[in-house]
């Protein structure tokens, strides 16, 4: 007879079978219809598991959200929020280059580690808890969103509002490389860049023009050169020009800055904004994009980690913790002061690449860890 989370009958092959449709439903952030199709799949699985489903419409050209609440005797009490995103960086068609495949102890596919695998393991934890008729001390809510990979511009308010109604936030983003969890994240700022030059015929009157592309290239080197120990800077998107026989009059880009401390990021923002100006008939503009606040662990988050570590040790392994680069929606909830544990997803590597994969044995490991948290947090 099952008496605790430690005896729940998780099955690796069954979990892979359930996860595969999620991974093969490609859902790049900028394709709202594709993300919504993924949310449809998740909503169906959540409903079958017993959740009451609410769909929240998207805005700003992004997909929507799925909010799933599971029955509980104290359904209105502050409980546990599992927060995950269903958008990925992989465009539709990536499956041709990165098909679902199982090789040895790894399984590959777009978005499998970031973060569909962790989301599915969390659902499986709840499914097994309910099948075993185990009662969780607190009500459970799952919120799956659609725009994390571009900084959460359209769903941050939903995440923060939902988090404020709960006592704990669990984020099944990928685990740290050392089988760890995340108890803090660096601050991140995004910037929109625009160079405006002077057009001319690139063959007949080249010298009369002022190239926006050349100015953008110059500024990219400046921005990259600003990277130091306290704050990093990088340009990841550039679009410029329309005709090869015209000196480009417009070039746009996007940059990212990341720092371990908020004060360092604030100084980085000042340095970026100071790059704006006009020289030799070319104007360079820098405007702020979305920002993730620094999340530094408080006592509640560290206590939550200790709880998770004790559960992991009971299962048979140990977990470390630490702050991590690369933002997540845990930045928001952690910065709000809510006990937040991130990096509860699967072990694996090469997120955002054509080698993205999970370590298969982490499916049951992390699902059982999640089940342990859900059945003991009070």
C-alpha cells in the first residue's frame, strides 16, 4: 500500500510516451497559433488529470495562458503555484533537423529541456498523487504561459497576480548541471537598437550615403566591448537594409545585458542608453525593452530549498543550489519575496540548440521530487 510520495509508481517509458506529443507540437514564441495549439494539448492532459481549466487570452500578438486548479478542501487558501512556459525558441520545422529520438540515456527534441520536459514531469507528479488518493496539504495551481523566451512581455502581470495568491512558487525550468536547483537569478535587461542613416545609390553615389548598417556594426563592437565581470552585454538580433544597391538608411537590432546585482545592471542600463546620439548624419537610438529584476534568495526560499534537499535525500540523491544566469519567470516571483524554487525541471543540456536533450533517468527523479514537495509543503 502506498503511504507516501516515495512509493508512487512512476514509469519512465509511460512518461516519455506522454511527453512526446508535447515536444512534437512545435511552439515558437512568435507563432501565437502554434503556442496555443501546445496549450490545447496541455489543457486536455490537465483536464483528464482532474483540473479545472481556465483559458486566458493572449495579447500583443502572443499566445494565451492555461490556468489549471486541482480540487482541494481549502481551494481558496494560499497554496502552491507551478509556473512554466510552453513557448520555445525553435521555429516550426525544427523537427526535421531535431526529431524526437531516444539514444542511450538521452532523449532529443525541440523544447524538451526548456521546458516541456519539466512541465510534463510536474503534471505526472500530480497525476500520480491523485491516482494514489494522497491529499496535499495545500491547493495546487498550474500556470502555463506563452512568452517567456522573449522576456515575458505579455504575461508578467498574470504570473505576479497568481503568485501573490499562493504561498510557494515552483518553477520546473531545467536543473542546474550539478543536479541542483535554482534559488536566485541574475537581473536582465533588453534593449531595442535603431540606426538611421542617409540613402544613396551604392554604385553611382556611394560616398553620398551614410550607412545605417555600418553604424550598427560599429556600435555592436562597442556594446560587446562593454562586457566585464559585473555586467555582460551582447547583441543577438540585427536586421538592416532592403536593396544591395542602396546604402542602407535603416538598421534595427536587439541587445541583452545581464548582471548578478541590480545595481550593476542599473549602471549597465545607463551605459547602454548613453550610446544614443547623432554623428556624421547617422542617428543611433537605444530604448529599454523588457527587464527581469534580480532575484536574491530570502529566508523563505532557502527554507524551501532545505525542504527539497531533505526530500531528495529521502529519495536517494542530493541537490545543490545557487543563483543562475538566464532569466526565468522565477525572477518575478522571487523578487516579490515569495518563496520560490526554480530549476526543478529535468537534467539535460544544449537548450536552444539542435542538440537539445534530456537525461531520461531524470524524468522519474524530478517527478518524484516534485511529488514530495507537493505532498509535504504546508
